[in-house]
C-alpha cells in the first residue's frame, strides 16, 4: 500500500510526470502489482479505488444549534406546567 501512496505523492510533486512518457515510465519502474499499474496507466480511477479498497463517498451533515432563548422559553413553559398541576 505504501508503494502506491509514494508513487501518487511523487506524481503530485513532480511536474515532469505530467508528460505521458514520463508518467508511464514512473509507473513501469514502480514496485506495484500489475493490476495497480494497469489501473494507473489507463487512468481508471474506479479500478484503482477497488484495488485500494477506498471509500470514495464522504458525507458531512451540519445542523444549526438551537437558540438559547428558545430553550429557556421551553424550560420556563415546562416549569409553569409542572407548577400548575
């Protein structure tokens, strides 16, 4: 796994790997499995994700906080209801 990470890191840092020839040479010289080399050469991100067992979907949900005033009003109403019973 670290070999593919190192190669991807190098690809991101080395501008000379932007050319197709250098890109393919770097992949061929790497110590990756043939399936990983094939996925990189074909620029097949789906196969690469499957090989690396990557979860591509990340979901984030943010909920706004409730206002403190509304909370106080609710608590006061509940207190009043309890006192009247």
